[in-house]
């Protein structure tokens, strides 16, 4: 049985599949040892291992200032792909109902690391800067959202304010401690009742929806299916009208 081919079929490039299998054989090791095991140059293997780390397939540990790479267990690897399949299965009925003649562009994308998520926000910020300066709506706990990378998101909020980007936001009750309404007049706020708890956040843009949950292996799902985006917008508008404004 060709193990490299099997791992490749999960969506990994050939060299990444070979590096992952080499780490399994070695039980984790230095990059130089992995390069020797694969028969490639050490300078080549660094980029391969970094890519695997970004995909959460390899863990990096420091010992006496040296980097050791350890593969995630095969069972965990299988679970990661199974979770992605579960998400896809849940939205499959909606995908089947799409009128392909009118839905020209649609898709589903997984953001697997915090770096991917931060890059997404920066890319959207560039889009908003060049086009309409408005986020359709956000449903979130600002506490959990900022804690993904507090320093990054504090700077992100400052830049969003500087660019004059408007938004409507429905926050959980625990967000009152971190949200400063007076300093961000471009954002309209409402707070959900205490009975509502949020374990994930939702960002609704005019052509896509981002669902973020730091507990998942893939951290976020980006949906750019027009019919589903329209549904999220309708639900957001309904909630916005139902939730009373702060007195």
C-alpha cells in the first residue's frame, strides 16, 4: 500500500505527505534529520515543515533553542478531515438547492490557522477601503474574538476606525466590559439578552459570511454562496429589529 499516495489523497502536496510520514517514522525530530530521512536538502525541508505546521498537522517545540517537529497522530489527522466533511454534509441540502444558472460564483473555504484568519481580516479591510465602507453585520462575543490575538485585533479595530468603516454589531452580554461605544461612533451596537451565550462569532459581509470558532481545528469557515449569504442577512436584520437598543 502506497502510504504517500493515501496521505496525498487527503489534499497534501507530495513532499508534505512524505515529510509527515517521515516524522511518523522518526517519532518527531529536527528538520535536518527529517531532510536526511526524505533525501532532500535541509533548506528545502524548512518550508515544507512550516506549511504542515500552518495546517496544524505538525507541532513545533523548542528545546535548548532548537526546533523539534512532531506529527499530530494519524487519528487526529483523520478527525480533522472528518470534521470538515461533517460541516459540508450539514450545508449539502442548501448547496443542492442553488440555481446554477444564476449562482455564478460560490464556494466554501476553511481557514485552518490564526494566521489565515488574521490575513482574511486584512484582505477584507483592503476590499472595504477600496469599495463600499460597510460591514453588513456582526454577531459576536468581543471578549472571545479579541482573545484570539488581542494585540492584532486591537490594532485592526483602530485601523478600521481610521478608514471610516461602518458596521452594525450584536454583542453578547459579556462584551459590555470591552466595548467602548463612545470611541467608535461608526459602529452601531446592540446587546443580546443574558440568556444568549455565544461560543462562536459571525461576520456578515455583502458577498460572504465568516463563521469563527477557536475550538475547531480549522478555526473558521468562509461561505460565499449567494443564497446562503442572503439568508444570513435576513436573519441578522430580524435579530437587529427584535433586540432593543441600549438605554
